[in-house]
C-alpha cells in the first residue's frame, strides 16, 4: 500500500501545537468587513484551537502524516 499524502489545502489552513492540538484561523475575516462590528473583528484576530470533535476529523482525514 502506498504512503498516504497530506492534503495540501489542509497544510495551509491548519497547524499542530506542541501537545498535538489543531490550530486554525478565525472565520469571517476575508471580505465584507465593513458590516462586522469592531468587537467581532477584534475577537477574530490571530488563531484559535479547534474543538476536539472537529480536530479528530481533520487529523484522521486531512493531516494523515502529522
């Protein structure tokens, strides 16, 4: 059986922390920012840790070599 490849789109979107959790960017920061409140834009800065349920799916299906 050949080696499994990591999805290249997932490599760009997710990264792993030292303890193995999945780090992701906040959503809703690409366009239409004039309609969002300043509070929402401020809270969506930086990265966040993905929920355990979603992280399990991402690790199993998309980051197979991580």
